[in-house]
C-alpha cells in the first residue's frame, strides 16, 4: 500500500516560495563542487588518450564505466553531509561517495569532456506521490542527467552493476527536480523520473522441453535487461563456477517438487555493464510426469507463473496497491517449445487465453500445427504502477484467471 503521506491526514508547511528557488539554490551550491580540478582534467585526458572519434554518448559511457568500476558507493553519515556533495576531485581521490557525490563527479568529468550534464534531485517513489506537496529540500536521492543528440539520459551511479541509462524500480516515475548547470533555466515544477531512452526492465525466456520416461529434460535461454541484468551481475559476477551452479540449481529447484539436476550452465562475462545479460542452462527433473489411467500429465514449467496469490487475499481494499513493489518486470515474455514423445498425442488441444484489465495485460497462446510439438508463448505487461481501490476487484479477478491459465495441465497418451 502507499505510505501514510499519500493516504493519511498530513499538514505541510513551507517557507520556501517555489521550486525554482530550490533549483537555483542547489545549482549555486553544487556547481563549484563540480569544478574540473587538476585530478579531473588528468583523469579525463588519460581516459580518452587512445579513444578517437567517439560520439558524445560513447564518451559519456566511457566516463560512466570508469566511475562504476573505480568509485564505490557509500552512505556512511560521518563521511557525507545530508545535502551538500563533496568536491568531485575528493570523490575521485578517495574512490568513495554517496549518490550526490558520484553524480557530481560524473557531471564534472562530462564537463571536462565537453559534454552537457547536470544533477537531478530525486524523491524515490517509496516516499509516496504526495511527499513533496510543497517546495522542500526533503529529497533522498540524486542522479545525473546527460543531454546529447536531442535526447536526455538519466544516469544512476549508485549501483555498480547497472548498465548506462537503466532506471531502478524505486526511482522510476518518482518525483524529481532538475538542477540547472552552465546557464540552464531553473526548473519551476517537479517532473517524473522516466525517459524514452532508458533500458526497459524486462525478462525474456525460451525453453525447449523434452520427456524421458517420467523425467523432464529442458534447456532454457534467458535474456534480462535493466535492473534484472544488474541483479544477475550482483548475484553471480563475483562467484566461482561451483557457487554459480549451486545458486542456479537452488533457484530452478524451487519451481519443482522433485529433485533437479543441472546438466550444463553457460554464463557470459558478467564484469561488463552491457544492457542485456543472456545465459543458458539445462536441467533434468526426476519423475515430474504424473500418470493417470495411461495418460501422462504435466504442468508447463513457466518461470514467471503466478503461483502464490496471497497478495490478493483481501476481497476489498481501503487503499491502493503498488504493482511496482509486487513486480519489477515491465515486460515479461516466455516461449516454451514442448516435444511430445514419438507415437504419443495430446489428449486435448489446449486453448489460448487472452486477459486484460486496466492495470495489466496477459496472453497465453498455443500453436500445435507441427505434429508432435507445442509452441506456447506467455506474455505479461503492466500498464500502470498503481491499482486504485475501485480497480482492485477487476485486478483480483484478472490475476486469479492468470493463475488458472499458468497452472493448466496438459496430457498425452
């Protein structure tokens, strides 16, 4: 549910005249701290010494990757003030900084490389939509903005595994205030933290499922972007092969009731900050097929299946429901290629399902035109971040139907 600032009775009082005042004030305060000191100039010169004919966006990514690799995020109170960033050169020398420190360093290095960048103050959306109903300095986060080629890119620098231009779930659609730099016009209103040029937070999977006696044998290829690529790097980049295999096995085994055996795992180089992480694994699941009066019965092993509906236990709600806190995936697509054993046929042709409500869309399509093969495609897309109380009954019915479709069993004989 939303925080109390959105749904409770709150009295806000401010002596600050408008948002423009804060925008100009923070610009005056931070501009001198983004100064291109000798250390900044030297570092930027070294970075681009052997890199010629780069576009502005490529230059920005070089700076971004340098900061992500060399400067650690830290929010230890005795090292950092609550409002004022430290000098960019100090962050560079100590290799340590909080959100406003690393963002200020990025702006300073961009300016030295003749790029246009500025700071953005962020009130993350877990604080609520109405947290800053009046002009205030009560922001809890800071990012940078790059402007190049007529496009704006928001740059989050506190996650050292996040690709350039990706926006974390807690930041997305939160309230932000642009801080002018080098003669820019001050912001007069809050705006929303989103961009057409960002990387979507998506999950794409394709699985080939075969049967051996009563076992499942499947190969799954997965593609993750945005925050999911970052999570993958955070979970596996610094682990050895044995631990990688152990954690993947535990994750997959949780989807089944019977033992899961890893057959192979192929992971990419997780040290690079690419937009997308693609990997593949294969598993054997013992005795996953159930036999009833000569019919082999199985449930399609969707990774993103709606299994538990505990979040919908209430029949009615007094307050809205945050879908972004429930699922970070803006787009989720899964393809299942199922091979029926030779000489066997489906007992019943599965029916495709298409569901929609004001909050989300879901589809599950089956293609059985090729003999002995089923191609099932599951897609889910959220259209809104919040389920209002008057939409809850429809949303609850929608997800119950999604769960029913996801748990549909098929049989062959």
